[in-house]
């Protein structure tokens, strides 16, 4: 049990039936970032996506919460709204089919999210 943990948000962004994933260094992730003081989780994910990718999203709903080491990851389902993607923090992005999501090497917490997405799409 950790006494201190970092609260982080991530977005599973859908556009035209595809999901956006982003690679930072060697691992893939769902884009997002750390919660700031006096910020709601929804405000955090919208801000982080704007900072990281320069796009706007519509948050649809919370999907899950994952814990990994000292990180508490709040994951939201979102829809791409507008903007042209710019890679401010990532090396690469891809729009992928949910059925292919397990073919990517994700960060540990994001790996759990990818499995949940895959399972949700199967059922």
C-alpha cells in the first residue's frame, strides 16, 4: 500500500469507429495526464488532450479505474470533437480497430485498459 499516489486521467478517444492510441518512447498508451489541484477529472482529461494533442474531445463517460504502483488511472471514453493532431509529447499516434488493440505493447496500467476494451467490444 502506498501512502502517496498520483491521480492520472486517460482518454479512449473514438473517431469513425477507430480508437486513438499514442506512443511515447517505446510503449503505447491512451493519452492523458496528471490531475491538477482544484480540477475535476473531466476537466483534467480535456485539458491534457488539448495540451498533448491540440484536439478537443467530448467526454462520454468514465470507463474504469486502474491502479499500478503509486498511480491511480481514471479512464474515460471520449469522442474526437475537432482540431488537427499535433504530437507535442508523443512520437507517434495511430487510429486502430478495437479488435487489434491487444497487438500493441502498452504501458502496464494501459495494458489492463486495453484488455477491458477488447473484452467489451467482443460482447
